[in-house]
C-alpha cells in the first residue's frame, strides 16, 4: 500500500524490496512506529535507481549503524568547537551528496 502510493506520488516504478531489506525491516525496532517506517521506505524509494529497494537504499540506523558513528572529528590542540562543528557539518554534507548522486527521479517526457 505504501509502495503504490509513493510510486504514484513520486512517479516511480518500484516493484518491491530485496529479501535482505525485508529482513532488515523486520529486525529493526521501529521506535517511532509507522511514521518512521513510512519515512524509511519513502527515502529508500527515492534513492533507488532500479525497481527493487536494496540495503544500500536504507538509512544506516536500519542497517545497524548510524551515520553519526561514521563521522570522524579531526582534532588538534588548536581546534575549537566551531571548527569541529564546521568539519562535522562538511563531512555530513559530503556524505549526503555522495549518497544522492543521480537519485532524483526524472519524470517521463510526453
């Protein structure tokens, strides 16, 4: 039901999820319940470049890690909180851009 709705709304043709994704979705705790599930599926559908949602399309928290754990903060004795914050922000932006490359669906031409 969610998939059909988002396929129509986002002009996508996602057929479903891989068995690995289904296993990850079932194992995840879903602390925010249905809203969190809907957001994860919608985001995965947007990131999906084929017809099947794969694990790489899911947020890190569902795969068992959080993006915040990946970010490293280079620090030296001269780094202040603003410099460290700027570095973390830069890393997150670069990671997001890397994950979003060529993922914006292009509507069909008539």
